[in-house]
């Protein structure tokens, strides 16, 4: 049987020169795949575009998983957008959430010596050198101190320093794959770059984790980790080890519908409170960032406040206004909001304008349906089927296929990502919840 366990990384390309060289090699290999594809076509040989995508996706994923950091994080984000990437890329990039090779022990020890002048075995009474979880920015280790079970997150070396240069390196390849123009995506890339830089700031993550946990203390059935500043540094973050299981593992225990509903309600209330009261949201609702247990009828442990989206007041007003029944019933009001949000542009032809108004009304009616009903059953398979069907239908629209440049406020990147992830969690739970206050 082949060994599918991710191997530890004993080194990372951390300098700009080393990372640029690795990207250059990838670019050459991707280019060679294109040459082979079109050469076969020129001589009449069979060469499917799907094969080209598969070869390039494998090449890119190999590079991203080796380099970690911002480029791997972008790949994970793209994998969440079902209709953005060719299937081969989405399938490869989705592996990044679960199969990222961890750092080797010596590199972990070096990170501690750089931060504290001590090895982790001197900082903690007990420390497991084998990572329990490895992701794009850092990996998590188990430790004990003063009778407490702790989660210790260790950031990969060079990640914080490489983000801007990484984005400049990956941008030409990404633009070619997606068929986009650099000028049109600049504000969106800036938004992603800003969030990625924040994710490497463990002092910021510690502060946000403490603030959001304190603000959400009155919400039922949620659990947050306590952070330990004295055991943390710029690249090491120590917090309580929360109990519970990740979603897939938890569902194998066959929880009752009542437990599923309570867990779903806790998640929905958490996100609505953040959106409407805090005006900032935990914007990485991946299943790995929540721990579920049946205690007290169902409790959600919330992890990882590295990615938090601050929501400007005008963006909050626009986001919530787009979801109301009054907006959907009034084409003129909808068009005005779409103009404000940058979806409609002054130079759009009447036909294009009408197309976007009609398309957005259909999308908002379906996507915003849970917001407009007092209760909603995410266990109804027809709803997610309808969402996927809508995405497939939109991608078949000639207008959208030709109009590849992104539209709308860059602030919606992380808001959309947040609710795509939340809907996916609630659907996996098959939760029936109250979506409006009683």
C-alpha cells in the first residue's frame, strides 16, 4: 500500500530569490505543457483541454504545497469558489486544507529558539514535536503547562516576509489561468494581500481572538480558547486546547437532529451577531476552524481568528439592503444598489445593464433566502442543489463567459467567502434553524 501520509518539510524556500526560482521552474513547466498541448493539436493528435488543466494543476499544487504561505492560502480560497476554476485546479487546491506537509522537528525547535531563546521542551512541561494539524500559514502542536492542555501554533519561517513578493510572482500565472487583466483585479488582489498579511500577525490574532470572544460571551453554546500572551510571540501563538471533533469526524458519531440544530443555531447566531453588532466577522469558516461536541445539547468551539474581515458601515448597509424583500421587488432600487456596489458601471450598455440586474435579482433571491425567512432548513437538499444549479447556469451564460473581469466591491470577497463557508457548514449539519430573532 502506498504511504499517503504527508512527509515533513525539512526546508522551505524563504528568500525572494529561492521562491522566485521555484516559481520560474513552475512557469517553465506550465509553459511546456501548453506547448505540448498545442503541438499535438497542430499535427491532428488528440489533446484534451482537461488533460492540460490536470497537468498544470498538479504542477501548481506541487509548488504551492512546497512553498506554503500566501500562495497556498490563495489556492485554498480559490478552491472554495466552485465555479471559478476549472475542475482540475479546484480538486487539486482543495487538498491544501487537509494534506499540507508539516515542518520537520528541527525547524520547529529553531522557531522556539528564535522566539524565546529556548527549545519548546524548555518552554513547556510537555510538547509534542509532531504537528497535530498543518495548514498554509502555520501548524498546531499539543503541549501541557501547569495542568492545562494547550494548542501551540507555529508560523512557517519566511511566510510574513514573502507575501508581497509571492503575490507578484503568482499573479502572472493566476491571470493566465483565469483569463483576467491585471488592472481590473488590482483592488481585489490588494484586499487579499491585506488579509494575508494580517494572518501572519499573531499579536493581532491574539488581540482579535480575545476581543471577539469577550463580545460574544453572551451567545449560547459557543466556546472560545483562552490565549496566553506570555507563551506567545510574533510567530508562536499559545491558547487552550479546546475539546470536540471536526465536522466530518463529528458526523460519524451520528448526532441527533436536535444536536445538529443546536450546533447550526450557534453558528448562525455567531455570524449574525458579528455581522450586525461587531461589524467584523471571522472570515475563514472552514470546517477545520470549528470543534463540535454534544455537551449541553451541542457546543461549538471556535478556532483561528487570523482572518477577520472588518466591515465598513457603508458596506454593511449595502450588503444587508441587497438581501431585503423590498429590494428584490423594486428593480430601480436594486439597480441603484448595484451601481453603488460597482456591479453596474456607467459605460454599460442598456442590454448589459438589464442582464446584470436580472442575473443579480435571481442570485440574491436564492442566496439571500435564509435571511428573509423566520426559520430555514439547511437539511433540505433541494436548496444547495438549486445554488449549485444557479452557479452552473450562470457560468453557461455567454455574457458572463465573455465578461471575465470581476465586478463589485472588493469588500465582498471575504463577506461572500464567509457566507459560502457558513452555508456549507449548516448544510453538512443538515441543521434547521431560526434565522431571525424571536
